[in-house]
C-alpha cells in the first residue's frame, strides 16, 4: 500500500524529516509558495509541516489536505481561520519548550540588569588586568517588582522562577486566572504603573501589536526594565529606542524583533540594551523535542485518527 504524502514547506528541522521518512512519502518544496504546487502534488498531499508558515493560498492549493503540523508554539504564520473553515487540523508544539524559554528569560533578565555579557567581554579583552575591576552594575534584581504581560504556559514557568528569586509577581492577561495567587491587573497600563520590570510573553495577534509603546515604557519609570521573549511585533521599537536613549527606562533585554533577523541600528548602538538572536528555545534537546512532537502529531493523525496537540482554533472532536 502506498504511503501517505506529506508536504514539507521551506526549512524543516532535520529530525522532523528523520522521524517522518519511515512513515510517509515526503514531498519537499523550498518555500511555502502555492506556485510550487504541481497538479501531481495537489492530487496526493494529505498533510503538511513547516516552521510557522502556511498561508491560506498554499492550503487552498492542496485540496486533500487534512492536517498542518507546525514546528513551534507560535503559529501566527499559519492561517488557522482558513484551516478551521476547511476542516483542516493545525497542531503546534506546546509544553516541550516551556522550561527552556523560561530559563532563558531569567538569564536575559540577569544579563540585562547585571551586565554579565559586558563583564565577560571586559575580561576577555584583557581589561581586568590592564584597567582594574569592572564597573559596578547600576541595577540589581534586589528590590525589583516584576510584571508579566501574558500568563500562559510559558508565562507560568517564568513566574515560578521569578518568585523563586523572592521577587513579587504581578500579571496582565485578557481575563484573571483563578488558579494563581499572583496579583492581577486588568489593564497593561495598570500593570506598568505597578512594576518596574515588565516581561512580555504574549503571542502575535492583532490585539498585541505595539502594545508596549511610549506610554507603557514611561509608566515603568527611570528604574524600569523591559524583557521581551514573546514577539517583536508587540514592542514599538522606535518608542523603545527613544526610551532607552533618553533613560526614560533603565534597560531592556530582547530576544525577539519586529523584522527578524534585522535589528534596528538604534538598538544595536545602545549600551543599556541586551540583545539575543531569538534563541529562547534554541537548545539541541528542546529543538529535538519540538521536532518529535511535530512528527508525532502527523503520525498519530494518520495511524490513529487523532492529533496530539491541536490548536484551539481547530479543536479535534473525535
């Protein structure tokens, strides 16, 4: 019996390929472009996978498509509205990267506040021996108040780690959670007024576009620190550069940017910005776990008739 055909669109983690090859006929295209779909591909493909890139026109070019397995927790690049309207299941990879991202978030916060990357560069450049002790960091974690903008799976892991540092935790989400004791603020403005350290971990949605703006940054105050490990989409980068240059806030640590891999020159020039190239989940063990879950969603769907981690917009009702 012939194998089910799965489309792999664009760059795909090699472990996904390794896991899928024994089970499926893999059809590869170099980018998520419907122009690359031939009549033969359209006739046979029943599943697809890729890294956060599955537009409606590509799905529409695959009339037999049943499932899209997205590599990653965020799936804003997958047109889930089209998928839901056409009974196409979309899956993502939640939970397997929560702890890694949370660990990186705390590392980024510490690096931003205590200037550890600069201290290491100072040592490696021979300046400790030549110039004497490295400068005292102007900021400390001690006495800080932390607010989380977003308290989903990853946000909860971050909150637990922040609390372990004996720092008070507050949060803002669309609605108050009844399963936590952290202080809830009904608006982002109220949260920014109440804290001096704001950690952003919300997804990319129309409602989160540039919500971290000049007003929110000003509310954090001159001792304020912004950490963003969610999406660059959420931060007005011009307003952030203004706030950092004018010392409206003290510092920022960013792992994500609006137009990756492009990072605005103004941010690169700042000595009070700690910048990472979107590496929050970028460890071999975590990426392997994400690859396994991506593949297992497809395997489970075609062998057992059910996905493992369907997204809320395309729930499985079996």
